[in-house]
C-alpha cells in the first residue's frame, strides 16, 4: 500500500493503491479477477497492480519512477517467506 493512504493525506475521494507481487501464470490483464470480489465489496476505490516477482524485479532494475515512489513509502500488508 502506498501514496496518500500510507502518508495519511488521503481525501474522502482518494483511492487505495495496492501492489500485489504473486506467483501467477495468468496474463497481466487477467490477474485482477482473483481479487474482484473483494474489490467490489470495498467502500473505497482500489487501484491494484498485480505483478510477478520477476516483473517486480525488472521494474526495480529499470528504476521506473512509480515503483521508486511506491517503494519509498510503501507498507507491506502481507509478505510470504
């Protein structure tokens, strides 16, 4: 979780930004279907990015600005060991 929710600067209309790093064989565009029931039940809009560990490592190596920003103030919600 990162951005305004993490920094406690969220406005009532703010969404929650969540990144899920998971093992999956699904195409990028199909990955959110596993999470759709929870997203639909949420009373707050959720912006979710779902990537594999390899994709996440590549985004870090490429120093993509949104990844660097997310990592700067992100809070892990659950970490698999």
